[in-house]
C-alpha cells in the first residue's frame, strides 16, 4: 500500500501534468515511427523516451499498488533481461572492435528498449489519455514517412515501376543494378536507394493497421474512426500497390485474412465462451508445436542435410540454395553452431558462437528473418528467450484485444504488432543499401523501438478510471 503523503503528491502531479506527459509521449512515439534523424536522432529519442518515462512514473504509482508493481516487475524480468543482453554479444564486440564502444552501444540499446517499453506503460497509465490518440500518433508518424518517401520514389521511378521495368537494369559505377528491386528511403535527413524489403516496411505496417477495423463494434458510431484510421491505412496499401511490391501485397493479404477470421471467431466465441476457450488453447499449442518442430528440423538439417536430401518440393531446393529464404537461415544456423558454414561437415560445435553470437565477421550471412538474425547476432540463449517472449506476447495481447469496451482502437494496435511480426519474419533486411555499404540492424531501428513502445502500452491493460467513470 502506498504511503499517504506519496499518494497525495502523485495525485497533484497526475492532475497537473497529465496533458503535458501525454502530448510529449505521443510526440516521441510518432517521431520514433517516423525514424526522425536516422541513427543519431533515434539515439536522442531513446534518451528522451527513457527520461519521460522516468518523469511519468507517478502515473504508474497512481494506477498500480505497490504489490501490483512488484508482481509486474517479476513478470517482466525476462523481457528486461532480453533488452539488457540484446546489445551485448560476441558479435557486437567483434563489430565495434573496442570493448568500450561495444559496452556503450549495449547500454544505449538497453536504455532505448527499456525506456520505450516504460514510455508505453506510462502512457497507458495516464487516466485522461484515450487509446485513440495513441493510435493516431502511431499512424501519423508512419503516414508522414510513407507519404514523403512515396512522393519522392514515384517522382524518380514513376508509378508501377517495379512491373514496368521488370528485368531492366541500369549501370552505376560500372555495376549493373536491376531497377525493380530497389526504392527510395528516408535515412536520417537524406534519401538513399535501398532494397524493396527495407523501404516498404513502414508502408506495410501502416497498411496492416487497417486490418484492426474488422473488430469494429459499430459502423454507425465509429464512422469517424473508420475515415481517419482506414484512410491512413489506405495510404500504405496504395504505396504497396503502386510500386507494386508483390511480396508485400501477398503478406498483407495474409494479415487481413487472419484478422478477418480472428474477428469472426471472436464474435462467435463471445456467445459460445466454452468453444472460444477450447479453440484458442488448441490453436495456441498447435502453433507452439509447429514452431518447435520447424526449429528442430532446421537445426538437424544444418548438421545432417536430411531435408535437403529428401527432394521435398520447393523446400529441399530452397534449403540447398545459399540465396533461398531457408538456405540463408541454414547458413546462419551453421555459422552459429560450428563457427562457420564450412565447418559444418566437421561437426565440431563452437560454444562461443552458439551461446553468444557469431564472432568471425570476415564473412557474414544475414537472412530475411529478424528472429534468426537475432540468433546470429546474439546466440542461442537469447534466441530461445525471444521465442518464449513472442509466444507469451501472443497470449497476452490476445487477452488485451478482447477485454471490455473500446475494442477497435486496441485491435488496431494489435494489428500493427501482428503486421510487424509477419513482415519482419520474412522481409527483414539488415544490409539494405544498394549503392553503398551500411549495416542497419532491425533491433536498432525505429520500427523495432516503436513496436516495443506499443507493446508496453498494450501490456499495461489494467482498466484505468478517472473522475466521472471509466476511461474507455
């Protein structure tokens, strides 16, 4: 139980500074998704977000009892361990060369991730801040980025350039580059040529938020929300379609179909609660089983080539190809397990790479899956922790989605997180630049940081109340 003097002080602070903290928090969140200022700007936003979360802690004290805060701290301890170790591995020590720079980077990474999650948690604890304002802040940040990059890209390439110029190339410094495989992206305060997978990420997330509208409670009462949120989601869809980015459109169709089916199941299970509980449990544990089995098969194949030798349509050939989606993952697993793909036949495990990330950076092999890039950069232990956290998050945010009133804006935020998980599981690109060298790890991007902040906001799902009634 809080001390009376502390409660009185917090009460005054909450009523005096709620608007200021809410405005600044949403502003920082929007700038993070916009990617303002590149790497330097994001570092500044990390510090500002952590500082604002620290200043806004009285809102958390006001919303949660001391016993509840202790319980939350225990519950979130695995996540904070993940944040702490994310920037500390043999990969990052090899990348920075100097232990001082590696430790400084790890500290900034931890402060940024922890601060972003705490900022989202604080925003959810502000009783006068509606979830609609948070949704608009996130969508506006993404929409501005998509609009600016889209206008510039179409001005340089033209509309439908990926189909109009399919198979065509241009020369740059004597090197051939296919036109249809690149786009423009705002990196820092300038535009750069990047891969489609990297450049289309913000548009995909913005487009994916529209799938949350399948959970509308009332078309008549929520038409303003449909126009505002649906309109900005359409901007992302149009950008993907006018390139066109076929892979992104297929993934987006999957996101919308999944959201539509989930909304039907939610409405059906609302009147058949026993069915809902049984179905969600079966679906959850089936997903766990499929993922665990898939991981085991990939690890076994990396050592024995059993899947590659079975001539399974598409899968075997893709695993055997160093450029295939599964082939890239296979090479990463071999690097991490044996200290290099060439050592796989010897079968000698490299403990340093296996547990703390690949450390021989003379030759690096990234994949299109952010999960396996984390395995590559941080090792098996952090990868397994990530998998556990993802499953816990799926369980937690499903519960957040279906609780009480005000379901639609919550569904939009969950749709954003689901879209990010789907897209960056198959379209992550950590070496996106076309004409220059540059390493842009997903875990140090504005998208990753923004999603963590949204996770913090959705996690603090205790119903907030204010004078005069319920918050939502």
